[in-house]
C-alpha cells in the first residue's frame, strides 16, 4: 500500500516509458532543492524516488506498444517494473479506479 492505505499503480506510456530503461532514471536529478537523500549529502535521482515509491507499495506498469516501439527487451527494463500490458488494459483499469491522475 502506498501512502494513506491507497492502492497506487503507475502506468508509463509514450516518452515516460524511457524512464523504465535501466540507467535512464538514474541519470535524472530533479531541480528541486529538497531532493537530498536522507543523509542530506547526495541529490536524489528520479530512480531513487521510484524505488521509494516501490517500497511504499506502488506498482509500476508500462504500455506494451511503447516498449515495443522503443525496441526495449525485458532485460533492458528496471527490476521494479511489475508488468507490461496494452493501453487497452490501462483503459479498463482506469474505468474501475476510484481516481485517475495523468500527467
């Protein structure tokens, strides 16, 4: 469970799918000054935040068409990815969800 006992699924699509390739999110550091690690010395990467979310119970999924169009193979993807399915499956899950946030 993620924060507040809510079930949270993140569906990566289009350009966001690139974050699921090993090494990509590890090279991106958000520009916010409050992105320091717990020891206050190292800036947190997007991958650090993704791992934090995973530890909180967030599930990560990706669009199969986006994975295929980028030419990614299963071994190219981060281990935190819970699954890959067609965008039509996302639509079905979104219709059943209490809330859907997109960005």
